[in-house]
């Protein structure tokens, strides 16, 4: 593959693909995914995208206010302004590209309500909005002559060259290199650093680990969102999400005694922001000494539920639960990362020519807690902005001049021992879940430092397992370093 591109985009989620489609036809682009292109968190998105498309009963200022409230006012207001004012046009662009958002009989896009939103503003495609979007984006990008696709290819290194980058890629057990003038990291989240997560298998924080190694600023990695209502099946590591929209449509949350309790913790009840509902469940769990919780939406018409939530209906049926008749067992799990590679309003990282967009980035939009359905919007808006900025620079003649390529890494080495990833996952699950356990921080930090050191110092065979273990260790360590520093400074964790 030893070729040179104007832009290499790592990631085929919404951020990577939508970004790729913003460039003009003269820009030659490589888009890389470490598994098949559709496997991403984007494809899993259910609820939809938040955007103010109808100003008769809504306003971007209200969307901003809801985002600030959910984020505990720790957001970057300028980033939110960009999000809420520019985002609607990006959503309409998706529709132009062929994404079939649900509409009423007059063709008007339907909007639903989700937790934390003061208006109905979530547009959706049934309950598999993410797949509806990524299918179209993948098909559109694959038709473009200026975009090359490489799937099942794992980026394991990014090295700054004179005026660009060389990326190391592992594909089919072989190592190759590709050069580029600009690089956009759109590598998604970190869910796999937890034992239970809603995230897909690709979510191992590779882009964040690569950026950190290059010296890019990483911010607020400990701002992690736990979704209150993932389907509670002990045998699944990737937990299936029972979307906020189910509560938006009226589902109630019950404890092990069949009692509603969400209003005991917050006046917004089941529709309070995710962190509030997750906290309520954990506190109620301590109170009842039980981890058995349920969502109940059986008072709605079965035909409505089957039509509105076809995927959730089918997935629950696979687990023996008929949501039209049965209560759905739920419990919180890791869902989203608010922090990440720090970027400015044009998605520029602290390293010249390196950009980041989507869940791996930190724009400041989400603050301490993401408002539901704001992340697909963020991925669209800021990946477009990254592309715009790069094209401006290229038009000014700022093409990259690459020096000599670094020596190719040899894939040979000693095999990685089993159990490392499991150990990292159980460390974070034990000490930094919904309600942190600071008393476990010192030992957890020490062990993560040992694991990280070993993974860096030992000449392990270059496999995807090893590369991802290294990313997980770097991410977990950064999270614990951050919370330990906060603890030492007497700040709220
Ligand atoms: C179950 C679920 C439901 C959700 N529902 C919603 C919702 O309704 N609304 C909403 O706004 N948000 C939702 N989210 C969040 C949202 O889907 C994600 O935040 C967003 O899609 C992230 O997009 P992304 O492009 O940044 O990353 P992803 O879509 O995760 O894509 C990451 C890409 O990076 C590639 N990659 C990673 N590392 C490497 C590497 N080392 N080498 C090569 N390629 C690499 C992967 O292969 C993948 O292609 C949901 C998330 C989940 C998990």
C-alpha cells in the first residue's frame, strides 16, 4: 500500500465517512477501517439525531440550553453554538444523500423527544438510525473515484513527517506504510475498556492512544457516560441498548419490587439526563440490595411498539422478552466518552495537520455529560469543519512534503499472554463505574502502570490483540491518572 495521499481518514463511522464526502473530487483520500466498514458505534446508533429543523416550536437557543444543562455547564458554549446552528443543514444534507428519516404522511420529518430535551427534535429512522445513515454514507463514499477504501486494516502508528504523516498499517498479518499531508482521526470511543459496554468491538480508543503518543493534548478522558438502560444479560459483553426513545415514548423504570422510583431522585423522573438516571439506579440498587431493574412499556399498543422499535423488539425477543407483554431487564453500562483528543472549532488537534472528529475527539460540546442524540450531530458538524479547514489550506498551497519514511516495524515478537485485556476491563469496571470508588484508585493505578510499561517495553508480536491491548492500557491509565489528580486536588470526581 506504500502510497501517498492528500488526506488519510482513520475510521468509517459517521465522522470518518461524512468528513470524506466533504472534500472536492481533486483531493485524494484514503479511508481506513480496522474491521469491515459498517462495524462501528455509528452503525449501532438507535435513537436518532438531535436538530432544530422546525423553528415554529423550537429554537437552536433551546437546544443549546438543554445541552448545557445536561453537560452541567462544563461545555464549551462556542462549540455548542456551532453545533446547534450548523447541525440542521448537515442533517438535511444526509437526507439529500438518501437517508430515509421517518416522516408523516405529508413527508415532514418526524421528531421525537428524548431525555434531557425540552422539545421534540430527534429525527430518526425507526430504531436503527445509525445503520440507515452509515449504509448510505458507505455506499456514497465507495462510489467516489477520489476515495480509496481499505477495510480490515489496523492503524498502529502515526508518525509526524516534515509536513505530514506516515501511518503504520497492519493488514493480513503484514505491515505497510502510507503517507499523507493531513490526517483525520475518527476512530470512535473507548467502550471496550469496560467489562460491559454498548460499544462495538472496534471501540478500543486506538486514535486517542496514537494521538497521546504523538504528544497531542488529550482532555477529560474521565468524563464517561454510562447509559442507564442497557439490556441486562450476563452473557453479553456488548450490551444491547434499550434506547432513551423508549422512555421518551413513556416506558417507566421499576425496581426489583416492581415500584417506580426515578421521581424519588429527580423531578424529571425517567426523562432526567443519563447520568442522573444511572445514579438513581445505582443508589436504588444499594437501597434494595438488588441489581434487578426493569423498563415497562406494556401499556402501549403492541402494533405501535413493533413499528416504532422494530430492532429493540426483535433483539429482546431473541432474549426471550416480548416488550409488548414483558418488562425489560435493564442495568447501566458504559456508553459514551465525552472527553478525547482536544480540538478547536475546526477540529484541529494541538498537532499541526492532525485533526480529530467524532467520539474520539473533545470539542467541548458535551461538557460533563452528553445530551442524548447530540453525538451523531457533533460527528457530522465537526468532520465537515475538519474537511473545510484542510481544503482551505490545500488551496493556499499547503500540501505536505514528507521526509524519509520511518523504518517499517517488524511484526515479529513474543506472543502476548492471555488475560491482559480482561484484567484492564475489570480494573475500570470495579473502580470507576457509575459511582466511583476512590479507595480502589491507588492499587488500580499501580497495576495499570505495570501493564502499560510491560506492553511498551516488551517486544510483543504485532497483532491486533496486542495493538488494542496497548490502546486499552493507555486509555485506562489516562482515565485513572486524571481522576487521581482530581482526587488529590480535592475536586469532584
Ligand atoms: C448502542 C449505541 C447507540 C447509540 N445511539 C445514538 C443515537 O441514537 N444518537 C447519537 O447521536 N449517538 C448515539 N450513539 C453514539 C454515536 O453512535 C457515536 O458516538 C458515534 O456514532 C461515533 O461515531 P464515530 O464516527 O466517531 O466513531 P465510530 O462510528 O465508532 O467509528 C469508528 C471507526 O474507526 C475505525 N477504527 C478505530 N480504530 C482504528 C484503527 N486503529 N485502525 C483503523 N481503523 C480504526 C473503526 O473501524 C470504525 O470504522 C450510540 C452509540 C451506541 C454504542
